[in-house]
């Protein structure tokens, strides 16, 4: 009697949404890099993620640039890839939870029964502050950071217009808005910011040989950015803490006060 061998069962793979960071491949987290190094397939945001990030992928890995794909095509590609590979990576710029269409991409995966998880990445907001040597918070000056954008093709929900948020006079990290820099300036002035208030623009923060840092005021930042030909991939930071490194004196953190006892020092 001939024994029939059971067919091997192929366990569906998992999709990992990995934050590639702001551009420098060295700013991918160790966990993110390890996943890429073991991936069978990588779908990366070619218009935003430096191609060098995919160099961590092993020989034979299927690598696809998603720049010309719709969301539906991307989810179909990811689901199909899990039928052939245990580890599938969707490599996204910055952190996947910020302006990364994460929920639009994961809902179809969940419906298809495909497991997925997220590996956070360094946001361009933090990379821009680091590049310029600035702090986003400062004791007694500002303790709040607002990550936002200006109304463009995507409308802002009621109450989240830049002019409304800027009234708080806290740090504003403004994404996806460099082409509307004139409107950013108008909204800040409307919210009561002084025309001489400092503002920072960083293009391609951390990108080797491509990073540009422009410092100015609300009165002159548009002209300075035009001079530097900055019209895309730039972070705008407005904050009362900008330039604090050059102030005569600054408030000091109570956390490091010799009279302050705290187990988390």
C-alpha cells in the first residue's frame, strides 16, 4: 500500500511597517534593520525613503518601489507577498504613525487575516531639531509640541486650522506645508506671533550631502527659502524656544536642581 504524504502547510507571513527614519539609513532602528535583513520582500516608499535603506535586504529579496502604486495595489502586493515569504516589510519614511496612511494599509490586511505590526521610526520633526541643534521644549518657555500641517489637498478637521493651534504659542512642527509657507506665515501672524519671531526650515534632515538648514523670522523666511530653492521635503518649526542656545540666560530644569529629589533623575 502506497502512503500518501501530507501536503506541506505554508504559514502566512507577517507584514512589518518599519519607520525608515528621516533619510539617513543609519537612523533606522536596530529592530527595523534586522527585519529588513531577514525580509523576503520589501515594499518601500521610493519618493521619500533613500534607496540605500533597502541595501540592508538580503540577496534574493523581492524589492519594490511603491512610488507609482495606488493604496489598493500596495495592499494587494503585501498580501500576495505574505503567501511566499515569512517576513514582509513595508518601509516608510519617518514614523509610520505620522502621515503614513497606516490605517488605510492595515485595514485590508486585517480583513484578509494577515498579521501585521509596526516598528516606530525617527520623525523628521526630531531629525530637523537635531540638525539645527535646537530643543523643542524648554522649561518655563514651552512644554508642548504640536505636530501638524496646513490645509492643502487634505482638509484640516474643524478646530485644527494652523491659526487656531498657533494661538497657544507652543512649539509647532509643521509637516507637508513648505509649498504653503506664505500661508503658514499668515496664520502665525494672525494668531498673534510677532513678525520677528524666529522660524526654522530644514530640508531633507539627515540626508547625506542634501540637508539644508534655513533660519529666519516670519518676516523673511519665505525669501530665504526661495533663495535656497527649498520647495519640497522640508520641515517647518516655529517655537518660542528657537535660538535658546544663544540667549544670555535660560530657565533651568527643576529635574536637575540639587535640591530636587527624584528617582528618575
